[in-house]
C-alpha cells in the first residue's frame, strides 16, 4: 500500500500565505489545520477551501477546526492540531503557512520511507536579500503516526517521544533526506513580529525544564535580539556557562553558541578585549565552526587590528565545516566573511582589494550599502595605519 501522508499545521489570520500553502501541500493524502483564533472572515475562507478540496478528492481530505489556546503555548496548540490527523495516515509532516516544501516532496518521501519513525530533511530558515537560502539546518518535523510523538516546550517547541536521550536515539535511526537542499523553506512575513511574546514563554520553559541546556541559548538569543546586551553578559556568566559547563552536553553546540553571544554582547558594549576572550573560547570549544573566527575578526577590527581580522577570516574559511545545526549563524556561510574582509582592507587603505571583496559579498546576498554603513564608523585613510573612529579616538 502507498504511504499515506498527512500534513498538519496551526494558523491564525494567514491571509498572505493561505493559497500558496494549500497548493504546496496538495500532494498529501490528508491536510489538517487547527485555526487558533483567526478573524471570522479568514476562518470562513479556510472552511471554503476545505470544502473544495474534499469535493475534488471525493473523501474528507482536508480537516479544519478552530480552538482558542489560552494561555498561549506552541506545544499545546500543536498537540491539539495532532488530534485532527486521521488514524490511517502513516506519516505526519508539520509545516507552517509561511513555509514551502520543495516541488515533488511527497514522491520523495513515499519512495524513500521504509517505516522509520522520524524523517529528517534540510530546512532553510532564512534567506539573503537576493533570495539565497542562508541559515540551513537539519529539521525533523516529520514523524510516524504511532501515537508516541508529541510536541514539547511552550516555545521553540519540538517533536519528542520522551527524554532527550530517547529523541536522539530515534533521530539517529531515522530517515535522512540530505541530498535535496533545501527540502523546506521559510518565508516569514516581515510585518509580523513573531518573537515579541517569546520572552515570557522562555521563562515558562526554564521553570518546566530547568535541566535542559538548550533553553539557555534561546534565552540569550532573545535578550540579544531585544538589545539587552548587559543582561546577555550577566545571564551568561552567572547562569548559562556554569550550568552548561557542569553537564555532559558541554561539547555540543550549546556551549560555543553561549560563548558567541557573550562575546557579541561585550563587543556591543564596547568591551573589545572581553569580546575577544569569549570568541577565542568559542573557537577552542568548536574549532571547526566559522562563527567564532568571524566574531573574533569583528573584535579585532574594532580594536584596530585589521590584519589580524583578515587572518581570522581566512582561518575560518579554511577550517570551517558546515554542520547543518540550528545554532549555526547563517551569514557565516554566505556574505559575512567577505563583508569583514572588505571592511578590513578598506580600513588598511587597500581599497581595490576591499572593493573586490565587496563584490563577493554582494554575490552572496549582502544587504545593500551594508559595508558603506559599517565604514561610516571609521575614518578610512588612504594607506596602512591605525583604525580611527569618527570621534577621532584611536582603537
């Protein structure tokens, strides 16, 4: 019997994406959508779409229901959406309305699935300004319809069967689709601030799962995104680093990510020596990741050592290995190395080389005028010399 796939999702007032999402998931055998509180007009449209799909299919292919989740939690909403999955579905694939699967996705899954309880694939979380996938990592929101799986955590939720150890074992034994990159792409609406309520939900997550190290990374990311740099430093030094370092997970990606955020926050606070210290620690913990080298390069530029910055970027380009982890920094693998090189060479007075790297950065999707805006922080001279800020202070 052919593998029956159910795509399921939660949504709320996704007018911008609704038509393309239903078209994208049409190859599924079932489509299940839990509306979590849309305006009546949008919810009525969802029901109309379902009626058309079911009439064309000749069976109840599309299931639409509405339920208000109070207080809001992503895990509760997604677990409620799983209740809509038909019993005879073999595989369940969760996507959001602002995501698109690769053309032919269903045929790929059906031809490769051999009863594995988890399916992993490559996910493009962000894109550059020219549309290139930027942050790509392995995703696993596809699972067997065996009533063992559930959604865990109130925010930054994930599929689970129980403990972290059980989940890792299942993932290791799962089906990997790594030759199609990306398999799923994310196109968020820039008009929607989806992280605005994450701070409080992260506090709930920490209370409920105090011993799981990845929460520390999420909290630091949220604080940095909010511009609370001193809070990043304080939380990292007083809580995150001691907690993670004392556990067996210290050799995983969580520790270098915490160190990177700490170094970035120190640089944002103008404490460049401390920034260098923590970026060097990140390199020592995970020496084959580009992120630490690029973070250190920026520290060196702002400390007046442009030649040292160039050397760090070149080292990162030479030894860096793409690991497809969610915590890898997307622009380390697109335009950022060339932005740093362009800025450094311009500040050294080697403008022709700086312009060459500027062209490279644009080819990899660097934002318009990014390098020019960075250089405004400095007085660009015509030959080698100290880096000087606009205020005239030598760095």
